[in-house]
C-alpha cells in the first residue's frame, strides 16, 4: 500500500506553459485525504514553488533544490540540509564571471537572479511563480560577501560552447554534482539528490521504500526512482526515465499525474 507520493513539479505537475490544472490539484488533494503523504519534490527553491500549490495546505513536507533540503512547513524548519560548501560556491561563481553565462542561485531558500535580462525572462516564462525572485547585479559578489547558504547554482547557456566551458570549470570540484539540460546546468553538493532527500524523509516518517510512489519527467528524477517502490514516468519524460519506470503516463499536458493517482494508487487502497 502506498503511503507517500513524491511528485516532481516542472514537466510533471505543471504543463508546458507552467500551469497546474485543477484536475491535478484535485488528485493530489484526494491522495492526501486518503492518508497519503504528498511531497512536492522539485528543483525549485521553497519561495518559488508553483503559486497554485502555495495556495493549498494538503502537504506538509517539500523536497527542494533537487534534494539539497527537506522543509517541514508545519514546524517551519529544515529537517534535511546538504548545501554547497560556501567556499566552493564563491570560488566557482568567481571563475564563471565574464564567461557569458546567465546566472541564478538558490540562497537561503530565496531565488536570486543576476541581471535584469534574465530576471525579465524568468518572469515572462514563469509568471507569478517568479514574483518572489530577487534580482541582483552580481551573485558571485553577493555570495562572497554574505556567506549565506547556497543550495543550488544555475548557469544558463548563452554562447554555443557554454556547456563545454562549464564542464571544464567544474572538473576539479569533486564536492559538486551537475545536472545538465539543453539550456542550463543545475549545480549542487555532491550527495544531494531527490533520492537521498526522499529516503531520509521516509526514514524519519517510518515509511518503507515499497510504500513510496514517485512521479517525474527528467534525469534529476532518476535518484528519486531508486528510493521508490512504484515509479511513474510522464509521457513527456526523457527516455532514460521511461526505461526505469513501472508505468508510463499521459503527458504533463494531459494530466498524467492525476491519471497515476486515480487509476493506479487510489484504486488499490
């Protein structure tokens, strides 16, 4: 019997226009009402959770920044934390200066964006979800001076060889892990992953692996699959995730999350 559902946000709960449908929200609520712990498990930081989700109260725990933290909203505290070492974050950001990257970072659960151009682009694509982002001139300078906790660094590829450049810069940093997409790279502490955070939360809640279901679409959801007994890949998921899934669902534009909950999880309770 499933006792916990870990569900990704972008590309999973959110459609291709970053909207969460009422059908998806209703299915998540129904799961919670049936005693299942629903855990948003996302690459986003806490302040930039989908605004539609922020309006709800059916969930208590959130896995943020690709597993760099687990937040207990009821107690208003982090119950798991694996940030990037401050010295490594400051040094890496300094090395990336002038290399033509768009830069953003999750710092103390806030979302910082470097420069007005990237900030405007973020608000255009993510709308209300990006309203709490903070635009600053230099993230490298801010991190070096503030010494605040950095959960994740994001570098957007602007130049044709940007991906090759960042791979070369990252090579010496054995304490860091990187997850690449076609347009940007997410950098977090080595050992931080959705899977490790999920396993730690389940341990604290006394929930076994076979009692966990997860739903995702990207490569950063693979570790979450390893920590779960029932694995769902969205119809729009990457092939590597589909290959490891127990079930492939309709896409994020077809309410695949609602289908998984209604047809596979709640019917078996």
